[in-house]
C-alpha cells in the first residue's frame, strides 16, 4: 500500500514539475525555488522545537530568500558577500533576541544550519538555471537524482543485507547505495545524450557519480536531522513521500556540486 501511494504521488507530481522546469522563465523558476525554501524552512522550524532548539525564524527566512535573490541578480559573485553579511546580521539578531530560555549559541547554530542547508544549497539551482541551456541541466540533475533515489530504495529493500548507518537511517544499505550509484551513472549517460549532448560520455559519468554520492550524503544528513528531532518524516504534504524536506533533501548537496562541476567544465572549454 505504501509503495502504491508513492508511485501514484510521483505520477501526479512529476509531469507538471518537468513541464515547469522545461518551459518556465527564470523569474518563475526563482519563485519556485523560493517556495521550496519557504516550505523547507517551515518544516525545519517545526522539527527544532522537538528538542527545545530555538531559532531566529524571521531572520532565517530573510537570509535564505536574500541568497536566492542574490543568485538571480548577481550570480556567484554576489552570493559569498550576501552570505557573509547575513551571518553578521544573524549574529546580531541572536544577541538581541536570546534570553534565559533561548541560549544564544544553540540559537545561532540551529538557525545557521537551516540557512546553509536549505537557503545556500537551493540557491545554486538559480545559478545552474542561469547557464545557457540551464533548464536542461536542471532536468538532468533531477532525472539522475530521481532514478538514483528510486533504485537505491528498491534495490536496498530487495537485496540489502548490510546497513550503512543504522543509527541514522535504518533502512539504508550498502547494496542499495551501490545500486543507486550504478543507476545514476546509467541515467546520466542516457539523460545527457538526450538533454545536454554537449557533455561527453566521460563527463556525464563523472557527473552521475558525483551527483549520486552528494545526493545520498545529503539524504543521510536530513535523516540525521529527523533522528535528532525524533520523527520519521519531516511532514506529510505528499502522500507516501513525507514532507517537502524529504523530497528535496538530495538537492541540498547535489545542486551546488552540479553547478561548480559544470562551471569548471565551462572554464576549461573557454578559448
């Protein structure tokens, strides 16, 4: 029953999302990323109170959205400056708002982790979309992640014997992880041939390998957060798939890595 719910939800959600990624303007894509940030941070803030962990909610939202806006307006040149100024502003906000029931240093750390994980990670989708043909790179990234995630789950369930991190994510196995990597390599090779033929086979395989490793590590990071909060899912927005964080967690590490790899290739190919 759970697997049926996952499949039906994917059938309903994925086609409109693919069409949006393929045809939406950069401005509409910015709104999508900001919506993902907002929903992701909302779930993140809901997880924190389980451990009596205070956060600067308003400032965290403002910083995350400013990172996305700086990526849209100034690209990778503006984002480091925005992040540096934001950390200063966050520190000042913590100093002003912290009290006896909300110790300042945990408040700073919990707020900053949400900003870096969700705001900084997803802002790289804007940078990636800004490339020439960026929408196809976004689609390739999503295809590789989706195929790897589904393959790791099903292979792990059917063949998994050796648990990868039982205290963090009991369901994940090394067999599933290896199956996910191999599936990502295949998806990257075939997907790049269709979507971004400028990538060579070697570059596509490297892309698939790096994205697979980053996505699985990012997923484990979100699982660690849920174990810390003592919950199974970050939310219940999508039937069979959990919350928003459960669906976009792979992007937190994979999106920055995809951008920097492709940016590096662009520099190498420049005359």
